[in-house]
C-alpha cells in the first residue's frame, strides 16, 4: 500500500493545492491503483469505502470545509 498515513497524505495534498474539492482530494489520497477497494466497495449499500475515513480524518485534522456555488464540497486549511 502506502508508506504514509492517511493524515500525511491528506496534508500533502492540501498543502500543494490549498483548497480542493472533496472528490478531488479523495482521488489523490486514495488512488485507484493503490486502493481499489476504497472505490469499488461499500458497506451495506452505503457510500464508497473512502467516504467515512476521509470525513473522519478531515474533522480530526481540523480542516475547513464548505460548499461552493455548484454544490460541491471543498476542503482547505
């Protein structure tokens, strides 16, 4: 898998871009080739496997979130 923790991968992505849409952040943090199950599978018919761990990490890291004009969620420092 990856040498870095989820928190480290998130902070690297945020530091590069300053502000990202949540889906774009998920693509960087959980690339399809390294984390295929995060995109293919859900628990009991719920969202993809990356949604809950990413959301918890965003809260744990104290990152800012919001919704832009087209209804997409974003994350920033």
